[in-house]
C-alpha cells in the first residue's frame, strides 16, 4: 500500500515576496479615531494633529499629497521621498506624537490600533484619488462643496507652469 505524501506550503513567504513598506511608494491610508469618537470638529485639535503629521512626515522622508480629517478618521495619500522612507516607522511616530499631544485634553488615545493602508499602483493617478478623498466631506454631508471643508489639504506645493 503506498502512502500519499502531502506537502504544505510554508506559511511564511520567502523574503522576495514580502513588501517591506520602505522606499518611494505611495499609500492611501485611513486612520480611524479611537472608539469612533468624533474628535476632528474643532480647529485647535485639527491643527495639533496636522503639526504632528507635518513633523513626522518631514523626519521620516514622506510627502503628504492629500489629507482629509473627517470627524472620526484621517484619510491621506502619502509618498516616500527616498529609499530611507519607512511607512511603518512614519505612522508609528505620527500616531504616538499626536496621541501625546492630545492625551490630556481627550483623556484617551487619538487612534484605534488598527488602520487601513493600500499601496497605490504605478498606473493609479494620485490627483484622481486625491479628488475622491477631497469629496469625502461632501458625501458625508459635512459641507456643500469640497472647497469649503476646512480640515483637508496638502503639504505638497505643485508649482504653476510657466508660460
């Protein structure tokens, strides 16, 4: 009687298949607020979080192409500027800094432990995705137009074309 041999694929993929979140990649990231609280409704809280985002992005070699602070989440498009850009380190530092800045006032962490991230493919248009991101407040009924919503923007200045 012959025995069938069953071979299982190793649960850990080889290193060449692992994505290390380092380098010049673009990401669409959604950070939900702790306990789904609606904390991004006051300008001083939003400014505090944006200062932490700007500082963490600069320190960790990231550009923030677009951000939108809805009352209970932050959605943003970021891109690593060079091979030293580490998205996991950037997010860890930003989340820690912003929680430290607001913990006394809020009495709880700013962010949930889990978040959503997606690496944007080369063919995906950053401006198109940013446009969708900027329309989120309109879709949520927070403003009539994307332009009038105060808690969104970009840290990247795109120079005007010279004629």
